[in-house]
């Protein structure tokens, strides 16, 4: 087994895009602390970013002297054969390298990692980016995921939750040695701040190039959704609502990729609104999308604490969101509108109201910019650094 001064850790996720999009600040903290960092995840399948981005991401990790490993961890708990393969891969990795602790970032991966860690006597941090059991979740989710998480919480040294609802539940019902709440991964607020200079008002009125690029009329009102094209993200609800709106100058811009792309295109065609829907795939740079659109829509069935929603708030967007855990923590009546799942007429009414009231949209956008300051990257990095410092202190003391 290869040893390195007791300061080697492994960061794990089911897919590499989870590390790329949500964990680079954590990696930077650990590098500054002198850790040798290894990353294990699936670079080949299931990612929300494209193959070009994955290739570039590997090179970026190498330049940072971060060691990456292809880990064929499935996202589904039902893929038993793949889970077994991933367990064996991780077991062999711990035979080769002496890791002092793991930091896990996905439900299935965290279960496999804690099984290995328990046998190897390796400490574990698990960041739960939204439990699969929550108020409003299906009975199946509660019967499957809660008992598993309850059991494996006994093998968890640090449990980090990203929203208040999960934190309160974990404190009452789970048994990790330490439980923390960190408000998401944090965002670089200045990067998305729409009103950072007075010139923006003029720029907003001249979004011609952006609209031309995506074949959208310059005077159209543009809805934006960002996220994986999956059933969980529920983009079909927005397409249905768009088909029922009276106004024909409302367009829907959808950034993301996933297995539901074909079904969403088919739905838009069948409803006769394909000419007003733009599916533009994965986008690495999102600033212009937030800045040149009018209403951000997040209709998800399940969220932990949406990074895309936080970015939209920082950019000064009014937001229409499903009334679920995480979303309701970020959006109140001064920042936009919420709609209950299964009530499409309320989503339609919200879009109609916001489409017809530019002053209200702008007021909501400015309010969101103030509220999101509590979720800035500066705050989350400081809190994460304290947790890592505590892990390092315990390592030195042999705890």
C-alpha cells in the first residue's frame, strides 16, 4: 500500500460532473491544506456536461496534481451488478492507496464508500445534496432510502446537508457523529450580478446578438430553465404551460442534456409550440443566459438546493419554482412565485402574471440579489474549511 505522510484523501461521486460543477472550491481548500487529492467518479456515463468538457476536466485535474480514477459507480440503487463492480473497484483502490478519509457526494456512491470505509477503518464525510426521502416523497422512496441512510449514518463521521429541511431531519433521526448545515455549494455572486454597473440597463435593451444566436425575436419574453433533461427536473411541465398561454411571444430556452431530450422535443411538437422552444444542450458559461432572459423557471420534482436557481437569483432574475424542499428555502413571495406539483394551472397563472408585469419582475430580481448574499461562496468556503480543519485535527491526534 502506497503511503504519503498520512495526508491523502479521496473524493467520490457517481458522475464526474458533480465534482466539476460543485466541488472545485473544496479541492482548492484541500490542496492549500497540503493534501494529496484523489477523485473517483464516472467520467464516461451519466454526466450532465458533454464529452468535450469531461476531457478538459481531466486535464485541469492533472494540472492541479489531482489524481483521477474512473469509477463505474451507478446512479441507480437497482443496478445491483454495477454496484458490485463499483464496490470491488473501490476496494482495490484502497488496497493501492492509503486514504485517511473519504468525502462522498452521491447517494449510491456514499453507501458503497461507507461499506469500504467501515472495513478499512477510513473516516467519512458525506455531503447529502438532497435526501431522496423528504416531505412529499413517495412511499417507495421512504421505504428504500431512509432505512439505508439510517443504517449507514452510524458509519458516517461527518454528515453535511445543503438545506434546512434535511438538516433538521438529520438532527432528529440520523446518527452521524457530526451533522452540519452548509447552504449549498455557494456561488460567486459577483460573476452573475446583473446590476453590477449602470451600463447593464442599456445592454439589456440591446440583446440582439444573443437572440439572433438562438433564433428568438428580440422583443420576445424568454423563459429559462437550466438542468439535466431528466424526469426529476420536470421540464415537461413548462412545455405544457407554454402551450396553454395566450401570448405567442413567449419563448422557452432550455440548457442541459439528458435522456429525456427526445421526449421533450416530441412533446413540444405535439403541442404545436416547437417553434418557440430552444433546447441548446450543455452550456459551460451561463452568465449571458441569465442576463438576457426574463423569467427563470425551476419546475423540479426534487431538489437539494439548486445551484442554477442560486445563480439566477444572483443575476437578478425573477423565479418561478415548484413548491418543494430547497426551492421554498430560496424563493419567497418577494422573489418570485411558487406552484404546487400537480397544479399546472397555478404555474400557468404565475407565468401569465410575471409576463405582464415588468416592474414586478425587476423588483423581484433585485430582492433575490440581496437574499442570495447569504449563500455566497465566501460563506460556504469558510464553513467547509472549518470542517476540513476539524478532520485534519482529528487525524493528527489519531482520532
